[in-house]
C-alpha cells in the first residue's frame, strides 16, 4: 500500500503522456542512435536532479527557516498552477537539440517543480527508501515509454495521449489541493498559523 501511495503521486507529477509528446516532437528527425542517447541522458539527468534535491532540499529548508508544511502549501499552490496551465495551455514545443535529453526533457519535463515538491512531501510521509524506490520505478516507466514511443502513439493516437495528459493534469490538481489542505491543517494543529 505504501508503494502505491508513493508511486501514484510521482506518476501523476511526471505526467508521462505530456512528456512523451514533447519527446516525440524533439526527437522526430533523429536517428535511432541519437534518440537512444537522448533517452539515456534524460533519465540519468532526471534521476540525479531528483535525488540531489531529496538530499539538499531539507538543508535548504533549515537554512531559510522553511518548514515542511510551508513547502507543502507553496508546492501545492505551484502544482495547482501547473495543473491548470497544463489543462488550458499544454507545454510549449521547444526547438530540437542534442542537449534536449538534459534540458528540457530531463529537467524540467521529467523532473520539474511538481516532481521535486512531490518527492519532498513523500519522503516526509513515507520515508526515503520507499520514495526513492517509487521514483526509480517511475523513471523506469519513463525509459520504457521513450523506448516504445512509436508503438504507444500508434496504439493510443495523438488524441489519446492528449486526453491522458489532461486526466493526469486533473489528478495533479487534486493532489495539489490535498497538499495545501494537509499543510494548512498541520500548521493550524501546531499553532504556527
């Protein structure tokens, strides 16, 4: 049960369907070897960005005097804005580049504000080991999705991918509201508000 409660929010925050659309756009004219290089660099970049933030995020909080609940509320608001903007205006297409695996695919598309916020909140609730495990499983799914991108598009169609992306954005919005609610309730119960 703890695995699902860490896996699902990360899956929703990554929004593989939106990231897959961007990946396809950025790599459509590339050779198989170039595409493989992009896949490898994007997943490795995403992994190191997420793990680094997990370990230095708390130190930054301490330095700035921010509580986890402060971050939970701010992160929830940010996630809500991201979810609403994704529903209204999907991610803009960026120009193609061999560096696309690092920026924008690795960071901020796979691991952006939504994922970073979610990682910190999950560590607080479920611990480091379960959160990192769920993060790695999600990155493996990203890797598989990129490897099988052509088949996924043929199966779902571009409209199907867009529809799934919108559903993920709605779920992200619901998770954002939950994070804001939990942060406010915690601050109220601690008498910090």
